[in-house]
């Protein structure tokens, strides 16, 4: 009986590990890219892949309203399946061991007059990088 229990636990561990490794990001930029893909294509699944399960997303929008989301609520808000015609680029990435911080900038509008600046914190846990939290601010790029 003890052997069967051990075997079931071992098989369950292998099964769970294979599920978790389906979204392993070996470098921080891979997690950032999954996030960018999620928000630019309307894929909540990509957002969920990029963020840890307990991640927080906090930002000020175009109307200077404060918004706060969990990973799941943010993924649901993003999950429209619609593309976003924005220029999105990682403008800074600093890595110290298993911790990282990235700045991602968004620009859109007919004359590039709208933008967001996102600050992302990332952690490497069990060999995979994920975003732990995001803070962001809408900025007007009008000259």
C-alpha cells in the first residue's frame, strides 16, 4: 500500500511539474514578451502566463483614475481578442541575480499622442521568470 501511495504522489508531482513548465521563461524578457503579446492581441491567457498567481497590477489611466487588478481580473479585462495598434517596447531591463525590473513603454494614437509607462518587477522562481507586479501611469505625449 505504501508503494502505491508513493507512486501516486510521484506521478502527481510529475504531472503538476509538466503543467507548470509549460510556461517556463528562461530569461526575464520572455515573460515581458508574453505580457506584451497579451495586451497587444487581447489574450488574457498570455497575461496569465506572464504573471505570478498573486501578482498585482496598479495604474493610473487616461482619466487619471486609479485602477487595481489581480492577475485574473487583469487577464479578464485584457481578454477581448482584439489587437491594439500601439508601439510597445522594453526600454530598460535590470537583472540582479533572480530579481529584475523592466520599463515597458506604450505609444499610440494618430500622432503618437497617447502612452503608458509600465514598471514591472520580476522574479525567477524554480528556474522560471514571471512578473510579480506592475505599476503604470498614462502619459500624454502631446507636444
